[in-house]
C-alpha cells in the first residue's frame, strides 16, 4: 500500500485548525467550495475536464487532536476508494503541528502522483486559512 504524507507548523490553535477540518464552512475555505459535511459523512466535488469528480468519506474520528476519514464512495476517481485520510494535531509553543497522511493507496497511479502535489497545495491552503482566514480552495 502507498502513502502520501506531509507536515505543517500552523500559527493557530489546534481547536481552530480542528474546526477547519470538521465544519462545512472550514472545508470550503481551504479544500473545495463544493462540499457538505454532516458530522458523519463528507462529500466533495471537483469539476474537471473529464467531468465532475465526487468523493464521499465516512468521518471515522473527529477528536480535538485527530480527524480521520475513509473514502466510501467516488465518481470518476476509483483510485480513492477505501483510502484513508488522517490529520493529527499537536499543540506547539506558537500553534499547531499538523501531521497529514493519505494512506491505503493500492498502487502509484497517475492519480496518486497528482494527489501528492494536490495535497501539498491543499495543506498550504489549510495553513493559510487557519493563519489568515484566506485559503486557496479548488475552484476558489
């Protein structure tokens, strides 16, 4: 199984970062404007050349120090099926250390490689949103 991982130091409290990961408003500000979250499931849509890519995630954990999702459905993106996304939040002297991992990829496909760069962008977007209130979400 393949894994994408990265880390960011964010100058914002863990509770502030956690809200960006567990509310529709927060997710729309740094990942994609076309999403919904009901606490137990999250849906994200990305309009691409080949049509709309849609991802559905089960929210496995939404704790103050950790958020975890499992991809339970997809449209136009089968590589994501059954992958897991984890955000680990640790307090630091000036904010939060974010350890991110997207695991359980079956193989390194072109979609996997695209997601390596994509997650780097979106982790920077999350950091910017948490620190300044302005992220760079998809389509935004």
